[in-house]
C-alpha cells in the first residue's frame, strides 16, 4: 500500500501516465480522479478491499505503545545511525549546533547507553500485555520469512473482543454496547493503517473490557448463588 500511495503521489510522468504530472498540480481534479480510482477498486474487488482494510487495521492495532526514545540504548543506537553520514560530510554541523566533536559525541553515546530508567521494565510489560494485538513474523512456503506478519491476540485485545461480542446478547447493557460497537467499526474502517488516529476510540476498547469483567462477575455470582441454594436444599 505504501508503494501504491507513493506511486500516485509522485509527479513523475513515467510511473503512472504522461498527464499525471499536470493532474497533480490540480487539487480538485486530482481528488476527483483519486476518488474514482478508489470507488472502482472497491466495487470490483470488495472482498479484497475488506481483507486489506482488516489487515491494515490489525497492523495499526499491533503497533508498539513503547516510545523507543525512552529506551537509552535504542535512542543512542538510532542517533548513531542517523548521524553517521553527516559526521563524514558535514562535521561542523554538530560543532555549530551542539558544540561537540565526534570524539565527544562517542563519549556521550557510550555514557548514555549505560543509563537505566527505573520504569522502563514496567513500560515494556505494559507494551507486551496491554497492547490490543500483537504480531510475529509470518512464513511463506518452505519456511521462508514472509513480508506480512501473523497477528496474534494479546490479553487486552482478547478481553475487548470477547466483551464487545458477548455483551450484545448477554449483557444487560446490550443497547449501549451496540451504540458503541457500530460507530467503532465504521471509524476503524475509515481510518485504517494509522495508529495515532485510533486514540479517540481507544476508550471504547476499555469499556468493552469492563463489559467482559462485568459478565465474569455475573457468572461467578450466579454460580455462588446456585451453590448456596444447593447447600440449603
């Protein structure tokens, strides 16, 4: 999908069509043509569109909640990779902005990588267990690693799914669940592939977790009440 989007956003006449460069300069016509492409693709391939939307939603929901910049080792590793070429081509850039040379930068990097944040293990636990979904590298035929991951449920996502689905037939608040469930699906379908766009509806997931816990409590209460009546009988 990224290749497809970059291809259409490109102004090169060789990638799409000789007239595509001029069309990119006309926002109104470009929007009209892009919308026509989208509508035609959906109508001709509805199942493929639904599968693609589901996969991109799952990909976004599987994104890590841990900001790697808060991990000193990951932060300095990224800084070294990002600045390696500039140290060779424009070393005065760092001297001008940060007043340090490459040797001083390496000393700071080595010292910074040794720092430890007290809450980093807890943050990793939250990222591992309180993510909606997770994924592992997929495999294609012959055991080779595939480009597309295999999704797997995480505890929070599993409780959300069970709570949302079971809340419709079993919860006393089924109408409220339905009122949240339908707009949630529409929102996910309309904003797929971008994790930060899901933040406005993350709270709905926690509501469904509450529905799941409430159903568990109701089941346990019913078992307890039945057991007491059985003992009294």
